[in-house]
DNA sequence: CGTCATATTTACGTTAACGTCAACTTTGCT
DNA sequence: AGCAAAGTTGACGTTAACGTAAATATGACG
C-alpha cells in the first residue's frame, strides 16, 4: 500500500488524476509551471500544484503556449510583491482577457457556422438515401 | 501596377490581406488545405481560397491542428459525394461541435476566473499605493 | 537483506508548423 | 532586348512540447 498521510500526490497518482505522463509533469516543472515539493528526491504534488495543472491544461485547450500560460499563472499566486510587478501582471491580465473574449466571439461564430453545415450535410445524406430508392 | 482583372489575388496580396507569409500559403497548399489556381507556374487565390483561409486561421486560434482543420474543411465544399463519405463527414462534424461547445464552456469559466483575478490584483495595487502614503 | 516497483536524471529522438537560403524562372517595364 | 521584382521549387534549419531509452537510486516488503 502506498503511504501518504498528507494530501499530496505522487507523480503517478498525479498522472492518473489528470491523464498526463510523468515526462509532462517533469517538463512543466523544468519550465517553472509547477514546483512540487521534494521528499528526498521524489516529487510530491500539493493541492496548489493540482490547481495550477488544471489551469495549465485549460490554457492549452485554448491554444495558449506554455510560455503564455506561465505568465498567466503568475497572477494566481500572491507572489508579485512590488508595484511595478503588480502593474505588469495587471497589464498582461487585461491583454489576455481581451484575447479570450475575442476568442469567445470567434468561437460562437464558428459554432453557428458548424451547426449550419451540419444541417446541410444531413440534407445531403437524406437526398442521397432518397436517390437510392 | 499589378494587373488583375478578375477577383483573384497573387500570393503577395493574399499574404498582406491575411498577415501570413508566402511560405505559410505554400505549406497549406502542400498539406491540401488550399488549392489555388495556376496561371502558368504562379498561384492565384480565389474567393473560395480566401474563405478557406479564414476558416483555417480561425481553427488555429482555437488550438486545432492543421490536420484537424483539414478534416473540418472537408465539409465546407460540395465534394464528399458518396454515402459513406457523407456519413464520415457528418460524424466528424458532430465530434467537433461537441468539442467546441465544451471549449466554449471552459472558456466562459476561464474568463470569469480571470475577471475575478483582475479585481484581486487591482485591489492589491490600490493597497500598495495607499501603503506608499 | 535482497528484490521488485517506482522514481530520478541525462540525453537523444520526434512531430508539427513553419523560417530561411539557394538556385532558378517568369513578368512587367523601359 | 534586358534588368529588376516577384514567384517557384527544393532542401535544410528551428522551436515547442513532449516521447523514449538507458543508467541509477530509493523505498516497501517478504
């Protein structure tokens, strides 16, 4: 039985929970997107790490690069202490927000068009079947 | 003055209109996402090509791969003649639609969260300024 | 204490989506 | 006719985001 008194996860448990590979988690750590604790040499993923990974994977689904995601993550922890840093983070957040709202508008258009095409295709299928008597 | 009686565009005009490079357009052609006409050896991009490129670039913004986009494009032209082909296209369209609606839901969540963070950060900035007397 | 499962580092391999450069060919103008 | 601009086809280079394999270490357990 694997031992874990706390609410931290081993790399394998983390992988199973999120459907990613160990390589991916180590890669994200190398890119400073995650910073799991160490128990000796092994990684332990806390609740915070899980929250961050959720954000990372969501960002990826929107087509953001890991570097863009890393900047976004910056604003989810209480780090940015000094004024200039806060301003910078605020600026990035505003840009991202605008981008995401534009993306949402785009997505609505694409969904509408796709639905239209679906009807079209269904019509073609119906006509095809009718033609086959 | 560049000559063009018809409503087709040269590769340069196409690039300027969409903000892409010639390499990109040739690459998309090689991947069968576009099929511009030829006047001798040179490419001529029709209205149809422009419509397709719009769809391609939109798909990219959603994080779709070119291969996924190619399949999506399949349903925007009247090609898919036989029954099995139509069924296949229909199936792909349904999958993509589900995916895009899920993505939209995700995007709404992300936008809401990001707005919350913005308020948070603005609060921190305000408190920071206040602390500076 | 030995062994097996799990993990770690190091390092080279891979795929997608172009960038970049070289060596032509083709047009448009003068 | 002749030259510069624009276009074409290879072919090799590059970056992001991991995959994969090898060698090593560590922890649990009979």
